[in-house]
């Protein structure tokens, strides 16, 4: 079991929809459906988007690849708002999916059973989260804190 910090939109702006619909989703719809892409195909799409956006690198490309290929059923998701607040903690219950619907700004999704919800945001006991959308949590204090919230 691995713990992941994932922002449900900038400043958790998509938290209500994701919470109520039982999933965690991330964006970058410009990449299209990359679930079946090889790493080479994926990198080619990422580079193409970087050119179209006139950037050296396509923001978030590692986030999408990690979201699809590293997160597993049974892993724990810590949904954050900014770098100091937790809005939810849940258990991944589904494989990665690409969904183009009315919330298509966040088409890369995984089903989550949200066990702990604090819509106001619970202040972290120490330190802060990184700004990256998807981050593996390795800090033992945060893992212990998350486990305690899952039990409450």
C-alpha cells in the first residue's frame, strides 16, 4: 500500500464533484486518452503538447504517467487544498480511466472510497505538501497521521 497526495483541482476547486462522485481526477485533457500508450507514444504526445503550448516541457506530464501507471487499487489518496490542508482521505478502488464528460477538465480518474472528509480542510500537523498535483507520500509522520484519520 502506497500513500499519494493528489490535488483535486487547483486549490481543491474540483473537490465537491470528485468527493460526491467517488473518484480522484487529474487534468491535462490535451494529452487525450493515453491509457494504452507506450512510454514512447506518451512522450511523443507530451512533446507535441509542449510545442503547441510553446513551452520547454508540458506541465504535469509526469503526473499523468504516474497517476496511470504507479497508483494501484488499495493505495491511499490524501486529497489536498494548497500546501497545508487535507480535504479528504480515501482508498483507491478502481483502475485508471479516461472519462470525457461534463467534468472533462479532469478526465484521468480513479475510483476512490472516501473514508475521511473535511471540506473546510484540516491543517497539516507539520511541514507542507509539494505543489505537484501527484506526489508519493514517504514522510512517516504524514503516513501515521493519515492512518489515524482513516480510523476516525
